[in-house]
C-alpha cells in the first residue's frame, strides 16, 4: 500500500445555505449551515456534524484495524460523540470532542485488553492526529454475562 493517499470531494451549492457534497463512488449527502447559525437548516448534515463524525468514525475504523490485527473477537461496537463549539478570540471553533465507544464482548477476561486497544486506536487515529481539537474517549466495555 502506498504511503500517500488523496481524497477528492465535490460540493455544489443548491439554494439558500445548502449544498450537495459528493465523491466518486459514494452516495451524495445534503449539507447545510447548522440551525444554530442565522439561516441555518435543521435535519441536514453540517460541517460541524461531519467534523465530529470524522473523529468518531476514525476511532472506530482504527479500533477495527487494531482489533483485527490483535485477533480480538467482539460482538458489537457502537459510539456516540459530542463536539463542543466555543468562541475564542472572536472565532468559533470546536475545542473538544468527547467520544463514548461501547464494545460488547462475550469474554469478560478481555475487558482490559479492549480498553487498551481503544486507547491505542485513539493515539493512532489519523483524524485525531491531524486536528488541533482535543479528543477524549470514555470507553465502556460490557459483556453478555
């Protein structure tokens, strides 16, 4: 696998403060200014949602790669994430993202291992390593017992 990758997207304004985001081979998504801002739209993906989601998705995909390499068997992975937007020096920015991953296991003896792998995934997530926003995870590992 090459060390360098490129990800190309396209955006087309449609009306008001909305547009369509696309990339070759992917489903288009409608994007808009969030409802927190003037003329924003509810119910449509915003840059802020996508920013938080990218950190959340990256944690999951990095965990999945590490879990695969560690031959870890688990039943389910889910998560929720919250991004906190604040105004600093007259500029809005997302200062921190909290991610709450939950991993369901059959074997309770693996709980500590899964927690270690989640923290390792946080350290190796390319999105986390690419942004200045502070990302914190709060793992929750449970078993079917």
